[in-house]
C-alpha cells in the first residue's frame, strides 16, 4: 500500500513538473508584418517582451503582394510564422487550407476583453461555422483634396459625381496648368474602377444565387468604366507615368499632393494619414491645405469598400498560447495610440473613442461596403 501511494505521489509530481515547465519554458515566436511601420512595430514588440519575459518575438516583414502566397506555401509544409498579418479577404481561404487556427481553440487561453462581437467585419472570418483570425484594423478609400489648388482654379465646391471630377480636372489644367485628379493606374486601379462601376449600378462579380459567381455588369458598363479612367491619360489630364504606379502611397503620387502640383486623389485611410504627417513635418507652422470627402456618385449613390487587416495564428505553431497572447496585445488600445497610429482599430469600442481631425471627416462619413472579392490587392 505504502509503495502504491509513493508511486502515485511521484507520478503526480512528475505531471505537475511537466505542466510547470510548459508554462515557464521560453517561447520564440515569429510575427510577420506587411506594412511599412517596421520600426514602430518593433518598438511595440519590445514592450510586449518586457511584459512577458519568457517570450521573444522575431519581426519579419514582407510585401503585401507576396504575403498571401508565401504563407500558404509555408503552411502547407508545416512552416511559417507563428502569427501572421493578412487581409480581411484572405481569411476564409486560409481557413479552408487549414493554415490558421480557429478562434475557439485560442480563446481558451484568454477571452477577448469585449468579446468577439466588438470586432467589425467578423463575417469575413467565418468558415464552416467557425471564426478564424481576429480583425485588426479597418480602412476605406475616400477622396482627398488640396484646397489651395482648387481655390487657385476658382473651384469653390468639392465635386460630388464622377462627371464633376472630370470637369474640375479640366478647369484646373486650363487655369493653373496643374494636374487635377490622378490615381494609381496599374494593379490598384481595381479599386476606383469598382467604385465607379458600383455607383453606376454594376459589379464586376456578384453571387449567382446557386453558390457561385457571375459577372454583374454589361459590356457597355465595363467599357464605360475603363474609358472613364483611360480618358484622364489620353486627354493629358493625368501624366502617362501613372500607368506604372501600383499603389496610392507611391512617392510619385504623394509628391504631387505634397508640393501642390496636383489637386485631387483617392486613397485609403492610412495613406492619407501618412500624407498629412509628411506635410506637417515639412511645413510645421503652416495651415494644412487638405480636405477629404466621400467617393464620387454616378447614376446611383457613391460606394466604396470596407477593407482591413486580420491577425491569425498559424495552425503549425508550437506555441499557440503565447501566440494568442501576442494577438491580444497587438489588438489592444495602446498599439493604436502609440505605435500603429496611421491605422483605425477594427473594434467598435475603440473606434467610438477616435477623435477625427477636420481633414479626416470624409473618411468617417464614407459609405463603405464589405465585399468578399475586393481587397486582395490592397496595401
């Protein structure tokens, strides 16, 4: 009897020791990040490591254009970062590929402070009845204006339709010699092209009612869409060089707005905040000559999209508890207050506390829509 009791005590002690070891063991995580704020994110991770001495985090960066395919290749062979930064619209595909963990396997390590319902765009995280990934940031595209250039051209009111935008561009070119409206005309022309089509009653892709998809616009609607943007280049209203520009934050586009040689553009939230910051840095004592407004209307009301970023935990991670702790930290208010300041959090409780600058109100009023096929080229 005494032998059996001693054996049980030794076994229990061994189990406890193993459990304590798993909690206290050092964990080396990898976080892959796709945006430009590398230094700021590294500072945030340093704060996380200081608060969690047993966890070290390596920061990897990758371009958005490469991020999706790279992670899917790695996860298929049991590799990849522990925590991955993805677009809203990649989440379901990665869940289907069994590349990321469902949230119900992670929240057992710690609940979200205000619950999952506090997050926006949660429908884009769902796959076969489960949520995968945590919405991290939210953004949309809106119009941006150099108010001084508009004034120099005698334009008092902001344009409200695509036709107005074209007319004002012609006036600016004629009266000032400057560019009125310009845009990224390579891959990311996909965004304004969708906004134009939506506001004119069409859609490149729509549900067919049978679980599949179909083209949601006529040939004439698509040709009108393409010709609208092509006309700015053909008629000399925008420089032909924009055909090689892929992103709205390209320095060639940003410089025209910064130096006042261009009056109007469209861009996502984070790019606009970068633009405002760059102008303030270059002109610290001057009034901001920028304003923002909602997207242009066509034959119907203006439309843009709801985009954003998601954090997901790799299904192959050896440290799911520590990875989830990192995701919770990255989703907390101090991240957006101190480090990731160009982004809006994808949480209702945090969004309600944002004080928009007067120059940002166009983004706050933007009529966005969640679209499962828009966003794969964003950021």
